[in-house]
């Protein structure tokens, strides 16, 4: 497992993995990332879903998230699972 890192995997509308990236945790929080921050970039790449995992300094999984997008790149749904057992599930109707 990566240490102090964020790992992303993006999937297209057919469910195929089309992109996998790993970022150092500091870089993740200090910079923008087109596949997370840009509806237009997600639409251009036909990204339907992004699954992310964030690891601490020991390589322990801290947070997992699953984001679903419309064809126009707009966020439609997010699910978040934290190491402490807490979860979030949000829908964004009318966004795409």
C-alpha cells in the first residue's frame, strides 16, 4: 500500500478502468487535479466514476470515496467511507 498518498482510479461509462494515478498526500491537497476539479475534463475523457483511496504515513487506508458523474462531467453522487467507520452518501439531482 502507498504511504502518505492518494490513489485514484477512473472508469468510463462501460465500466472499464481508463486511468490510475497516485499522488503524494501533500501534492493532493496543494494542487488542482483536472479529473477531480473539471467537469469539462471528465466529459472529454468520458469519466463516469472515480474511486479514490487515501493512505496515512503507515500505509493504512484512511478514507475511500466513490464519485459518479453524468456524461457532461457533473458530479451526480458521492459515497465516502472513513477509517473510523463513518460514512457519507450524497446525491446531486439535476446535475447532468
